C-alpha cells in the first residue's frame, strides 16, 4: 500500500459519531501456528447490539487526545495505558497515513464492553475511530484498504471495520462478508452475555492452546447457513470454540458461568473469542430475558441480538 505524504488540512473542526458494536464468535477454529508466531484461524464473527459510542472531532494541530468513560464497566485499564498503546490512538495514526493527513483529533469513547472479555471492545473502539475519520477525511477511501491497515494493529479490527456478519480467516486479516437475504430478512439470534468479572489475556490463551481441534469439516459452512436462515437451533448444533478447553483449564470460573446459563435455560453456551465472556443462545428476546433473570444480580450480563448487516456507520460530519 502506498504511503501518502501528510497534509495539514487546516479546516474548521468537524465531528463524527459512530456506534461501534462488539462481537461474538459463533465458530472459532484454530487451524495451526504460523511462522510469524500468530495462529491461523477460521471464524464466523457476528456483531451484536452492545455498542461503544465513539466521537471523533478533528483538530487543526497534530495532537491526538482520547478520553474514555465507562458505562457499567471498569475502564481504568484503558485510561492507565500510555497514549500510543491505546488502540483508538493507534487507529488515528493508521488513518493519518492512509488519508495523507497530519491533523490530529480528540476522541471521546463511552465504553460498555468489558475489557478482556473476548468481545473485541478495544477493536470496536479502533474500528469506530477509523470509520469516523474516513467520514471526515476521505469518504471515498476503499473499505478494503481500511481492513488491511486495521489488521496491522489488531486481529479483530478488519472484521469490525467490515461492519456485518463475516467469515474471518488467516490471523484475522482475510474477511469475507456473509450475504444475508433481505426479503424476507432472517430473524436475529438473541443471546445473553455474561462476564465473570475478570479479563483474560489473549496472548496467554493462544500460547497454551492446541491447534487443529476442529469438530467437523462442514462446521463453518453449516454455521453460516444457520445465520443466513435465522435458525438459532441449527446454530446451536454448530457453535464451536477451539479455545474453550484451554480457557476452561486456565480459568475454570468461565465454565461455571456457562453452566449457570444452561441451568437458566440457554439452548447452547459458548465462550466468545478468547474469553472471558460467555454467551447463551435463546429462542427469542423473551426467552433471553428469562435466562438473564435466572443469573445472580451481581453478575454482569446483557441481553443482546446479532446484527448481521449494515451496523457500522458514522453520523456526521457535524460542525460546531
């Protein structure tokens, strides 16, 4: 990809706001370890209706600021990071290079996805920043260039930039949209997310996992078919996470949360990504609410639905 020379825009400040969703992995196959130290994966990734609000306002100087506020989640781990390790700030640097822009920006994030939960909260923030800056700086920038650039800072970012149900391959950089019928549109999946209250280190999980454990050769194809048909019971048959045994061994509490969801009536339960959050699939919204009600009141839980198409959009640009 060609690197453009940076240009100082010097225009009046503009703002774009993005509601950036988290995700679950309906399937996650760990196919093998790569020479670069990463793992090859194949995963059906579904955005869900738990959003980070990302507001980006351009500046006429080079400075980049980021303020994160938690709404029901602890954000001290983000606010204590050095600025250039924050994925949202790194996303700005990527977009400056892609768009040939030197101007900085102010980022404000309202965070609702727990840290270290396997729901791509940090990646959702970065994808939100990239989507906002595309709107403000370069609306014609190809999505494929954003996905490629996003992969350089986080494996989940390309899928979230894509903004729909996707099949992810490689280490996350190869993303294919899952075509969803529009007339009639399939029913979304309803599920209950549960967070055990502690983060899991993704690097630790991958270092301890055993690649190549795939349940069925047709796993991916059948899982995608269940999404296209809106068939949650079929999805339960094919839900799979190749990291779950490793996470359960290292963090047994995650399995206890799965058991609590099953006891509450979930059709099927699964770890999301590398954890620590788990989810239980439900027949519909009312069923999901009943499952959630069965959990202890002090447990962080959310009833959400999947969002198969058209979920990532920036509102803006807005000028003061």
